[in-house]
């Protein structure tokens, strides 16, 4: 097993490790809303990338609301159908 002949000095050790430091992320401002974002990424706040709305943030909220409303309506109709079936079954058995 190889053993160094002399101890590595503090200066040499630190010179070797100079490139191991952490660097801050590069950020640019969104041209649409001004929010700081990473380059080549869609803006999380407004949903724009290269001048186009790629995330459709405004449309998603309306679609989600419509889905919730349709699910509520389906539940109401399902409960009405089941209650109607129970009434007809009870009349037939009598």
C-alpha cells in the first residue's frame, strides 16, 4: 500500500479543493411577470415559457371547478336513482 513520504501541507490541500465549493443557482427574471426563475424553465407563477402559456394556469382552475360540479351532480342523480329503485322494489314486493 502506498504511503505519502511527507504530509500534505494545508496550502496544497486547500489549493486542490478550491473547485469543490458550492455555487449559487443561476436565475433570470420571467419576461412576463418578473418572477425569478431558472433559465430554460417555465415560470411556476404565470405558466409562460418563451412567450407562450404552456401550463395553462388559468384554464386549469376552471376545468377543476367544472369537474367538481359534474361529480356533485352525478352523486345527486345516483342517490335519486337508488332511492327510486328502492321505492319500486318495495311496491313490487307488497
